[in-house]
C-alpha cells in the first residue's frame, strides 16, 4: 500500500494538471482567448439552448423526387431504344404514374425487355425491383415505379441531402451545428450563435442544380409556348434575363452539369466590376467543355440554375482550361451564396422550411446561470456531507470532486464537444455520483477498523475490496450511457457524452488520486488511528 513511487505521483499530478489547463480557455470570453496567439486555447462550444441560435426543420419535396425519377427513366428509355440496333417505338407517355410506349415491331418485344431490364435494379432486401416492367397486348410496354424502389431512392437522397446541408453550413463558418435526419423526409438543423436565419434559409433552400444546355433557336408561336407545346427533346425554362415572354427554349438533355465542378468562388467582372461566380471544372469536365465550345461556335448555350436560365451567352470562341464564370443580376452576397452552394454540391431534392425557431442569447444566459447554480449547490452539498461524515478522508474526496469537474471541462474542450442544457444535467449527475467510490472505500475502511485491523491494513483492504464493486457499478453506468450515445440524438447524445466522460474521470480522481493523497499522508505521519 505504501509502495507509491515518485514517478507515479508525478505522472498522476502531471496528467491532471494538463487536463485542468485545457479547461482554462473555456472560462474566458472567446474574444479574449483569440488574442493568446500561439498558445493553444481549446474550448467547450455551447449548444443552441445555451448560446442561442436558430432552429430549422427542413422537409424534402418527395413529389419532386418522383418527377425527377420519371424524367430520368423516360430519357434512359429513349436513349436505350435508339441505341444500335435501334428499336422503333412510338411516343413515350407518362400518365397515371406510369411510363408507357408502343413497339412498332412485335418481334422486338424480347429485345426491348432485355434492354429495359438493365435500367431497373433491386430495391434493397425487399425482393422487388425499383421499376415493374410489363408488356400489355403484345406491343405496349408499361413501366411502373414500385414503392420499395421509391423508398430506397428517398432514403439515399436524404442521406445525400444531409451531407450537402452539413457542407453548406460548415462553409458559413458556424461552430458545432447539429444536423440530423428526422423521419423519412425531414432534416433538423440547429445552428448555435446564429440569430438571423434568413441567409441560412436562403442558402439551404437553394437546390444549386447547375446545368449547361444548348439553346434551341427553333421559333415557336406564343400560343404554343403558353400551352407548353414544344419540339421533341426541348423544354421551356424561365429566363432570368427577361427574354421574350420570360421563357427560353433549350434542349432537354444537359451537355454538362455542376457535378464536374472543382471550385466555385465569388469574383468581379473586369470591365464593370459586377459580381460574378468563377468556376473551374475537373480535367474530364474541362475537356468536355472545350469540345462543346469548339463544335458549337456561333450558337448559344444556357447556364441553368435550378431550372432557371440565368445566362445564355453566345459561344464566340473555343474555351480552354476548364474555367469560366457565371454572370447575372448578382450582389456580392448572392454571388457568394451561389458559390458556396455550388462548392458543396447540389441538393437532390428541394428542401422547404416547415418549422423555424430562434432562441435568444438571453434565454441561453438564463440556462447557463441556472446550470451553474445547480452545479454549485450540488458540489457544496456533497462537499459538506463528505467532510462532516468522513473528516480528512472526506476532504480528500472533496478535492477529487473539484478536480473532477475541471477535468471534465478540459476533456470536453479537448474533444471540441458541444455543451447543452442536458449536458449540464449530466454534470450535476456526475458530481452527485463522483463520491460514490469514496463512500464505498471509506465505509469499507470503517468496517475493517471495527474488526480490529491496523490503520495500514484497513486502508489497504478498503481500497482493494471496494474496487471490484466500484468497477461493476460504473460499468453498468457506462453501458447505459453508451446505449444513449449510440441510439439517441441531439440533447440525449450530449447528456451521454458528459456522463461517459464523467464516469471515467470520477473513477480516476476518486480512486487513484485520493489513494495517492492517503498514501502520502500515511507515509509522512504514520498515524496509529484515523478519524473516519
């Protein structure tokens, strides 16, 4: 028991000192710690309920996803049937949630079925395909989307949506946002410290689907345009530049998409300093862009953003290098937002805000004040009880509790964690349970003294025999916290993180640290009795 070497004492004190030093920046204003220069200053981030900020509930437009899948399948069918050797088909109809067309040659049914089967895929583990393929009356082919296929597409799209939202918010420079899926088609966004969610809503509401399409110069009458009657393979899109009728006719098939962009940034046009968005394609996109401009000199191509033509310049010369710029009626802020949206990638499905809340900093300050008050009362109550009950050994336990609280803050800062109101509840619970180990140890020492054992034997057996119970109790405690961490989200995870850290630090300070203090005292004073 008395064999507690100096290197171990130095190691324990050094570890605790380092962890406590990591907690120091969290007790100073962030503006002050920024002035510390090269000195590391990790700090605990405050969650939405403590720092205030914005809460948004986003909902995906599942109808738009269904429409997109329909259009994509229709284009794939058209392309597949025209592939050599071509299979002659009639017009492709999309009615009543189905895609259908007629085969002009009944002998081509098996060949058409074989090609179309390649366009479908299995829908997870359901045993179904994402599209059902049927041949009616020997010549009419009908393709129907299945619910299993749609659910799989929605799940995949929402996973992509969540990552795109995360990238866009990170580009804004916000700290520790909470971005989690809710249900099948919703995303919860919490951004601490953001008091004006207007710019955030505009950014997240922008699909940022960038496409380059050739302009079709075929003249159409205003009557046909109003009825949506356009040549096959074309579509009318809104023209942000205010063309005739506010519409412009473009080819349906995109010649290039924003998926091949490498960078996008806000810039200014050289001649009049107007805000623009500079972009650069990857090597494949750059080669394709050069080839397109080379073969279409004199023609116009449309820059389409979210199904709106924002620019339709004429190609005057071949554009090499894979770089260009997008111009329009931009402000510096709107150009920067578009650049962020393009860098982070397009949203597969448009998102709309269905719920919005703003938590003021005053409410967060009240929560912090209440949390600190609760922690202070808990610490004082525990310290008074321990000192009155166990004397010197209670004082050692109290010192361990104080160090434990500071160490928890240091570990949270080291992990760059976010502290929420439930996290403060985890703090209070940790303080209350931090002395459990010392209570077990001290009561066991009392019991051994009543049995007539010496001071040294009582202390040694007290720590040794209580360790098994302490270990088992904290393992079950940790299992509960791990389950909450793995299966919970948001505030529940915050509570579980603080609880897990508190379990580890409290066991270390309550067992190892207090044992070191007791050993040092016994080695120095050699007492014949103890008041416990």
